């Protein structure tokens, strides 16, 4: 390498270091060497196939931009893998890097990219290869109410932890229906956790986790993928109910165990409790249920009103004259009951109508603009655990009696009633119901269902008892 090429390469490395930050530069570019500059192309080399693949996939444009600032004519970057002999020569300050440095070099995030974000944690999260983050979803913008107080407090506890602190509950598992704030809390944990440089916090959707693992298998970099995830201080997984495939689930289970056993924090969100994730392996469900499981309930009217007010304040940051009268906010909070996304959509509609038509927001306008968001109240989602609890109380037996193998009359009838209600009031399959009743066979459940169906048509007392149980469960 001539002195001129050496100087150019030094300046390019300086630009690259400034562009991506010291941590990213050290992880991916510290062992990259300049091989040659030939007319419109630059030839670079790295010591491993994995580094080559990762740089080409994630940083080729950034490297090209840094070279074009030095030599505008350059329009192509070529990265090759140095031969073992070439890699062993002491050409750079870290040529004889110790084993732990070589392992660090292979530690990579999954094959994922994050969108650009403006919050301070964006560059750190992007360097780890996480799923896209929304800069609006922080703890500051999260509205706390009775239905989400515990979930919010637990998420804050995780976010405020420091490396080396004992983990209070692991994993933290948050579940709720759609649009009730799970993703908001998980991304808030990620933003807060990555705001400093002490911890590595990675947010991944289950879909991105699957994509990353499959891509790593195809490129023969699955070992680096695993090491990357297990090097994370806080792993945040969203929408776990979408995790599919036995191999992928097995890898998730291994990663979960490795992180928890190493004292690293895991945060998971799904649309149902661990026990209801029938597609997941029993070992995964058991490990998830072993931490703190928190349900975020439906939004109460007071919380819906608070969310609407916060969205109006956020809109005023860009549209200072925008205003929604209190009676309109109260109407929206009272009638839009489905989820928080509908509430945000309602404010966006009012804002658009007000600005485009240059009209103030009125109650009449609101009634017209959000009429399709006003949905009939959904029936309460009944859980098998609720059925077991209510039936046990009705017949003065314990829940463990219902799950046991006892065959006495005072236990068999309540057990059959509970199985019947589980089949008629939930969408669970016969095998799943049997599993939730002490691991019974689906034929046992079918027998119980048919038995109670036959009796309620003839036994008035039993029919009244079953109807009473249904009312209690649906209240």
C-alpha cells in the first residue's frame, strides 16, 4: 500500500468510525484491510466469511459513501475474505487478537435492520440489529391506568436495571388483547435500556426472530446468530404467539434458558398467557410461566380519556391550533371501547378533518367521523382457569380436586361440568381442555361434554346450576 493509499484509507476509517460509532466500528470494521484501489472500485478484505456477509448486507452503502467522500469516482466496494496465512500476518494492531476478541468478532446480531429513529438509543439498537422502533413509544408517552399499572411498573423496573444487578423476575411476560399497550411498553423498555452504553437491549418481533434464524441457517452463520442473542443483556420479544416451526421454537427455548441461567433479562409479550400458547413446546410454556406473568386488561373509560388527551397534546406539538373540546373527548372515551389504536385513529381523523376543511372540532363532526370505530361491546373472553375457579367454588371443592385423578362422586360431577363449560364457552380444542384438566385424554373430555349435555336436558336442577355458572363467568 502506497503512502497516499494509506492516508486515504486512514481518512475513510475515520469517517466510518464517526458515522457508525466506536462500538459498531470495533465490532465490524477494526479488522478490515485495504487491498487495492482500482479505478472506480475499492477492494477490501476481512478475516472471516461471516464478517464479509454481515458488512455486505448491512454496511456496504455506508462504506461506499465514506469512500466517495474521499474519491468521488468510486462506485463499487468489493469485500473478500483473506486467506488464513494472510490473516495471520501482523498487518494491523490487532492481528494477533486473543481468542475472546475473535469470538467477539463472530458475535453478531440476527439478519435484521432497524429503521432510522431520532431518539438517542436508535444507533445502539440499530447496531444490535433489532426490529424497527417507533420513537413515540416511550415511557413518557405511556398513559398509566388501573388496567396496566402492574405491567408498567414491572417494565420500568426492567428498564431501570443496570448490568450486574440481580434480576427480580425473569422472564417478564406481558399479555393482552390487540391495541392495549404491549408493544408500547416493550419498545419503551428498549428505548430506556439503550439510552446509555452500559447494557445491550434488543427488541425483536417473533417474525423477525424467525427470519433471522432461518437466514442464519441458510448462510451457515447460525452459530454467530446464537452467540449474538446470548450476548444481549435484555432480550425483548414481541408477538410471541406468531413463533412457528419446531426448529425455531427449539432455538428460542435454548436462547431463553441460556439468558435466564446467565442472569440476563428476558421480556416477552403475546396476546394470551403462556399456558394458552398451544403451538409452543411445553418446555417453553413452562419456562415463560416461571417468571412474572402480567395481564393488561381492557381500557377503562378513565384511561381511554387519558389516552385521548395525551394524543391531542402530542398533535398540538405539530399543529398548535388543534383543539378537541372536553365533551368531544368524553364522547370518544365513552363510545370507542375496543382498543388504544382506535382512539389514536379517532384523533387523527378529527385532526385531518379540522385542518383540511379549516373547521373547528365539534361533537357533530366527531359523531360523523368516527362512526365506524364505534363497535358493539365484545363478550368477555372466558378462560379455562376462570371456569375451574368458579366451578370449584360452586361445588365446594378445590381446583386441585378438579385436576386430580380422584373419582369420587363429589368431584367427578363438578369436573364434568367444568369440562362441558370449557368446551361450550371457549374455543379450546378437546385435547387442549384435557391437558388443562390434569393431562386427560380428549376422549375423556368428549365423554364429559356428552354426559352433561344429556343431563341438562332432563335434570332441571343441574340445568339451573349450569346456567348460573355461565352467568357468573360472563359477568
